[in-house]
């Protein structure tokens, strides 16, 4: 969804675009766009429940869990009838753009259709892509974005060792386990002459990465690596009438609460949910929550919805604070709106993003294991009452939006 503006613009400019996606746009105005729906791959994610299971697993068990998921994802993706029809057709393409995640199988389309490729990602690219495209990879200077480091600019000796060991293990498992698991499945569709995914990665022509020095540390990159952190930000739209009215009538201000799409409602037990809601009840602000917490008492100053137009809400003048899981897209939207953040990180780059927000001075961390009514109240009050956090968010937001994004 991060790159929808890219393929939308390509279609509007007359290019014939075929997109294989779990979430089709179904926009009939895009006459040059063909969408192949692979929404069924969500079922593979559900079967493995990787986000919950990996959090409780040992390193060995987590590696095995992820390997099983990648194998299932590859089978599910390439068994979609429309996908199989495409790869067995005589279609010709001038370019393949694929998502550079640990699920690397889609890079095979570039080999299948004998055309150049561009890797795209909504945050920083994984280390192996930087390495294979010739960007400087140094774990002591630029640790992988999925590795938790308290301050990447002033890493301790232990953190430097940890980052080095992590990079060695990551490359080992990618090269010897995660890629081969996907390759075994792929050769059933593309034949035994298919090269390794590692070799295909070396032939990638460009990287489009969703990062920015405001959100990540500065790193040396070659001209073929383009940062597009704000490409998906859209012009402001009118809010639904009831939401607009709720925000306008909240004279003391509003706290917006959302943990994104990958952190599910069951991530908190009833005790922690009650602690959060009790804290909200004792604060003088209204609260707008994107959540679906059932069988629980909702305070009078809290409004809960299953879905909300996040970026348009954040841009409302009465929004004082964003409580978030710390995903890079959420932080981009928050900074571009000049709203400070209270981050409850869970996994992946959220941990590093949290430390970056603290270091840059526009947010604080709320540990998911240390949630109490008093803890929530204290951090919310600090962020709203101390003007330096909002001032810093506004300052960094201006820098972020000053980056020119052009599709040429």
C-alpha cells in the first residue's frame, strides 16, 4: 500500500502496469492497471501466527518458524491461478518492481521475464540488498534496522559485538536456509535452471527505500538507491462528519491511539487494556482509538472505531499526541503532522524507531510489559505538557517534507 502512488502514477502516465498484490485498489479509472489478487496469502500468515509465536520462541525455534512461514508463503503465492497463468504465459515486461523483504521469491519475475528489476520497501532495505548492490554495509556503523540498539550513534562495545554477530548470522541464515527454502518451492514452478535468489539479488538495478535521515541514521548509499519516505503521503481530505465534530468539540485536545495493522487487539490482556483505559479516563483529554476491544468498559472520554483515516486525523489542530506501535509509516505521518509520539514497540524496526524518536526528541517509550495506569498518565502528561516535544516534531516534520519526491 505504501507504493500505491507509484504504480497509480505509472498507469496514469500511459504505462501498462500489472500488479500482484494482497490488497487491490479496484480503481476503475486506472485503465492501464491489471491487478492480480493474492489476498489468500494472509491465510498463510494466520496459519503460522508468526508475530505472536516468535515473541515467545528461542532463537532456534524462531528461525524454524520463519522458515516454515516462508515456504508456505511461496507455495500459496505461486499457486494462485492468475499468478500461474501469468508465469506460464508469453507476456513481456520491460521492468519488474518487487518488495525487498525476507520473502524474496517475487524477485524471480525479473529472471522469468528477462528484464531489469527495482527493489522497493516501505522502510530501509535488508542488509543483503545493500551488500549485493554495493552500498557500504558495516554493522558497527549501521546495524540492521531490525536489531535493537539503544543509540546507534553511540553504540556500546557490547552492542557493536552484538551487531557484528547478528549480521554474520543473518547472512548465514539467508544464504543457507531462508533463500534455499523458497528456491526449492520456486523450482517446482520455474524449473531446475532457475538461479539462486542470492544471484538474482546481485542483478537488481535500483533500490527504492522508505527512509530518511530524520527517521534513520545517515548512511552512505550509491546513486542507484533512492529514498522515498514521503511518497505515500496524500493531500488532506475532509474527515467523516462525526469524526470531524468529535475533534472540533474536544476543546482540551485529543489523543489518537492506534497500533497499526500487524499488532492485533489480543496483544494486551484485559489487565493492561483496563490500565490504559483507566489512565485515559483520568486525563482531561478526549481519546480517539483505532481498536476493537470487546467485553471491556469504555470511558466516556474515549471513542473507539475499527478503522480511522489516520493521517487526516493527525493533521487536525486539536490532536495533541499519537500513541503508536512505532512503525515507520506511522512515524512519518506523525512527524509530517507535527504530532509527538508515545511508542509501544513490539517487534522488528519498531524497537529501533523508538530509540530514534527518543534520541531526536519527539517521543517517549512505553514498555509493553510495564503498562500501568500511572505509567501511561505520566508519559502522556509529559509529552503534552512539555512544549519541546511538539516543537521538535514540527521542526523535524518540516525537514521531512522538504525532501523532493518526483516520479520521472
